[in-house]
C-alpha cells in the first residue's frame, strides 16, 4: 500500500512527476491520499482517469470531497456528521461505509444483469415490430398504407417499453444477495 500526504501531492503535481507517481501506484494494491485539499483529490482522480484509462469511483462524506466525487465516473456520498454536500453531489448515497460492499457486489451485479437483459429485450421488441411493418408493406406493394391505427401504435410502444422494464426492475434477481456477498467473483462474470 501507499500512503501519501497533501504536501507530497503538491510536489508531484508541480514538479511534473505524474508518470512516476502512476508507475509507483500501479504496483500497490491500495493508495491512500491523506491531508490533501479538495483540488488535489480531484486532480488525482482526473490523473488516474486520463492516464490509465480506467473507471474511477470516489467516496466522500463531506463538502471537501465534492470535487473529487464529481470528477469520478461513479461518486458515492456517505451521509454523516459532516453534512449532506457529498450526498447531494454523488450518484449513490449510503449511510455507512460498511454498506459499500453490498452496494457494489449485490446491487451492482443486479443492475448490470438487468441492463444486459433489457438491451436484448429492446432489440427483440424493435426487430419484431419493424419486421411486422416490413412484411405488411411488402404484401401491400410498398404503397404507404398504414397497418396499425395511430393510437394502437402509441399503446403498443407504451405497453412494451414501460411494463417490462418495471417488472425486470422489481422482480429480476438472478442470484441471491447472500450468494453474491459470499462469492464476490460472480461480479466479474458480466464483464
């Protein structure tokens, strides 16, 4: 692990040592920046995003973490004693740091699986609808006559694009929460 303070970060950013800093951090399992300013926090996140071309996640609990949370791809705010500024600027909010594991491993997996299934569903829905219209026009000699009343077309799209996502969002859980927490490697299957 690497622990680095704000003064050292200041030397790194002013001295043009970003590449050497990133080379060092690549060999560490975890990097902790302490006693740093909000600008330094956001600069570290932007540096990692830009140079390593990876997805970043920032976690903060106070107003001094807002710029870091906004610079990351995914921002998580912890509601606590320091106020609600970090929560208001974040993508997700949790009440305690210990809930991060469940947010990432359980809800992240479920969200990823639901989105993957919904993309397939929307391709199926649109292909079947366009295929139906194509064959109708083919048998009508591409005359431009309408096969479906305008209101029926609106209700078709409304029904088939609103009800399935709601059902998937509420009911679809491919693996139980206990299994996902017990086997964190299941998170990588979708990737």
